[in-house]
């Protein structure tokens, strides 16, 4: 994996909480994993929008059956 160093501005309270959870050495990994999850969610949302456009919305009965279920890991 190729890495790149970036400079960014973050909320101080969020940084403090993240570092308290993972330590200074794990902070970059924590941010990278968080970014990867957010990007995956964005791609899934785009796919859902494309599928809804092609096939129509998810039927209410199907939506009710799956609400509250955890995403697979």
C-alpha cells in the first residue's frame, strides 16, 4: 500500500478522544480505517441510488424485515 502524508484540521475533542482510545502511534491507522469505512459507505449509498433508479425503491415489507439488523462484518 502506498501512503501519503497530509495536513488537515480536525476538531480537538475528536482528536483527543481518538488518541485516548488508540494512542499516538495508532492515530494514523485509526484515521485511515475511519476514512476507508466512510468511503465504503459512500460507494454503497451510490449503488443503492443507482439500483433504486433502475429497479425502483425497496418494498416496505422487505425494508421492515431488515431494519434493525446489523451489517455483516
